[in-house]
């Protein structure tokens, strides 16, 4: 069993354990999200430390950290056991799976342990997965720190549907409280900033710590589109998109109208087919035994009588 943490326990206690232990220590400046000891975060000059211990069977350990502001972070990985305990092993760092240049070094065993540490200046574009890796020819141990910005909660995956002339409320919420909020409407590859002060008859914006709401009044067809709520943190702005569809009141009836038209066309075709079939068969009658027989029409009878008279005249002659 491996134990992972952000500050080491007693090295003597850890080394006495039979299983493999990898202790990860993370020392970082104020700005990493923590729900405890928040009162200690009063100055950028103060270093904030937090201890977390992880237990697991996997040789790859993942520690996730929510970053709110730009800062310097020092990662320290302490491997307390390694197969055969060689005198030295190789250690290096990767970011998002790519080896960080000039990070590889030879690590000598010290008090039956191996240490690997590195400092990083984290800006908004530097967020990602940072891994410390210990290895020799036969074995490899790895731990990963995931640095990420705050994420929106309850993202809206389906379009929001409303109707012309109505009002609609778009809302966004995030766990942490940003410095400020902004609303935009996407316009192709660009986005237009929404100012409710400039257009009070069209927009109303509500702000409350970690929640914001955008109300659109007197909707028109042109209000359809993609809206973006942006939570501005020191580390970087975090965006969430909401899709709005504005329909006319007759829009929901269109599928039913289409079905009705199809039914009318189908019935008309059936009636035309039956009428044509009856014309081709001609009039029919029923005999005493229930069988159908052809009933001559008036034109057929006249033609037949004329033929009989002509034959009789030829006989008389």
C-alpha cells in the first residue's frame, strides 16, 4: 500500500512499514483553493500549506488542485521505498504527458528515500497535469498533480426554448466567487459584450457572489443564439455557454400541420385509385346464385339491337 500526502509524516515511521510508500509534498503560495484555514490567506507574501494523505494500490497517484490566482508552486515528491533500493535512480517531470526540458536528474538515495522537487510559475496558460516520475531500468513510480481552474456547476446541455414576446432568464453558478461576472452574445467567431445599463429595456443582469442571471425582455427571433457567462478569476476567466432558441407561437404546430397535410394527400390518392379501378371494371350486377355478372349499358344494348336488325334484313333478302 502506498501513502501519498502533501507534507511528509515521520520518515522513521514510514520507513518501518513493509509496503511501498510514496509521499508527495506540495508547498504552494496562497491562491490554491482550500475550504479550511481561509482566514490565514491575508497576504500574497504568506505561504499557505495544506496536508492531504492518500491511500491506494495504484503506482500512479493523482492529486487535484483548484487554482484561483497566478502563483509560484513548488512540488516535492518523496519516494520512501523502491524495489532493491538502488544507490541512485532517475527522476524527471512531465506536463500533460510531455517531458519538461532539462528536468531529468540523477537522484541519490538518502536515508533510504529519494527526493524530487521543482518550482513552477503558474499562469492561466500553465494549468494542466504535472507528474513527477522515478525510474530505473526495471521499475517506475509516478504521481500527478492536476492544476485546474474552477468549473461551472450544473451546465445546461440542452437549448433553452422560449417564444417571441416573452421573457427568459439565463443563469450561471460556480462554486468559488469570482472577482466579477461578464455576459456576452456570440456573433460568429466574435462575441458582443452585453450591457444592461445601455439597454435596460432589453437586458437585466443580476449578480450575487457566485451566481449571475441574465434576463432577456420582449424576445424577438434575433435573440436566438449562443450566450456566454464569464466568471473572471485572477488565474483566468472561466466561460460557460448557453443556447437560446426563440420560436413563434405557431412553431410548435408545424409538425402537426405537416402530418395533417400528409394524411390528406394519402386519402386523396386512395380515393383516386379506387375511382380509376371502378372505371376500368365497369358496372356489375348480382345473379340469383350470388355471382357477379356484367350488366350491359344502354349504349351496349343499342349497339346490340342495331346489329340484330341488320342480320334480320339480310336474311329476309
